[in-house]
């Protein structure tokens, strides 16, 4: 799919979140507005705009209330911001909306490092799995926006079936800086290695230690237990514009499957029709003569 044909997603789609409304909308402070920062409220420019605008109005009116703007505005509802966002079913604020000082808020933020292993809905694209509400880089890595604005990253079903089970998958260290379109994860199989490209700019804040124990975990569940790392993004909305999403991701994956079929030639069968049109689990292992480096150049760059 030509990059010029791509449609852009306006707001980040947060995985497994039924509600997409801004917390300030749910609190009745502003008109209905979609969340634009994956519920990373304290790092959101719109959140700061609402607070600054209220402070200006308060000063202009001569009001003597010195409580923080967030406290005054949110106390109209009294509900925890995580309830207003849909993160928790019910909860009242007990900290005057000074979220940065709240132990419960910190607990919620800490749990966002842990994997949400709710399995995504899977669509099929010419024998390969494509998970909904995931963004895809042209180098076959995926990015899943999660509550609080962090992004979980992995390799897609196409890449893992194409290169088969790995002896080792090397990932960046915690605290490492990664960049969209630059090498981040290395696949290693026998004497072969392949660098894969990162879908997001930011800092690595968590890695999947199960992958260190057994790299084949990624092959078994690429969109669940096989995730690779979590990134604190630097430019979330900007990066997402460069990724495939929803129907465009399906169209792109179909195109990639067609390219693979043309590369393998008419005699090569990589889709098992008896299993419902599912691609085999180790395409390279079935046709090693195609060349590891050639596959890397064609599909991971």
C-alpha cells in the first residue's frame, strides 16, 4: 500500500478501553470531546489548557478560592478520574484531585506496565493474523496504545511465521532510547540475525522476560504473551500517523502476502488450506533456499 494512500487516525485508539471520551467531558466541564492523549491526563496539553483557562477566568472574576483548578472543577462530580475515563467501574476521589500525590493513582500507573493479556479480536489477511486496535509498522512490528499513554510493542504474525521460531530475541535495555524506523530488536536463528525496526520513538520502560527464557513465546502468541517491550512514547500522535491501522492494516497485510507469494514462486505453498487458509508457522524453514538476507531486505526494511 502506497504511503500516500494511507488515511490518518485522528486520536490514539486505546486497546480494550470502551470509553473514548475526555475526562473533562465526562466531568461535564467541556463539551463532548474525544481523548487525544490515551488518558495520560497529567501529560496532556488539552488538560493544561482547561486548567489555565479556568485559572484566568477565576482571576478575572476576582474569586478568592485558592484551591487548585483541578480540585474545583472535578469536585462537581466527585468521581475519580479513572472512573470518568472508564478504567475502573466505580471510585470517588479522596485526594482533592491532586492525582500526582495519590497512592491509588500511582498504583494504577504502575499496573499499566504489566501486560493486559486480554486477547484481541483477530482478523485474517491471506493466512496471517491481524489484531484489531493495533498499529502496524511497515517493518512488521506492532504498537498497541494502552491506558496512560504507554505503548506495548511486538512483532506481527507475518514476521514470526516468515522467519519461524528463533533461538534468541534480543531487546534494548530498560531506559534505552528507541526511534521509529530504527533497529531495536534482533532476531537470531542459528547463524542468521535480523534487525527489526521500532514502531515508536521513546524510552523502553519494560521488557518481556519470558522472551529471554524462550524466544518461541513470541511465535505462540505474538499479540498476547509474546509482546516484547513497553515504550513511554515521545511523540505518540505524530508516530501513529506513520503506522497502518484498522482496514488499512488489513489491506497492507494482504499486499505483503501477495509480495511473499510472488517472491516464493508458483510452486511454493505457504498457506495450508486444510487449516482454514492459515500460513505455515515456519516459512523460511520450509524454503531456506529463498535466503534469510533476502527476506530481511524485502520485509523488515
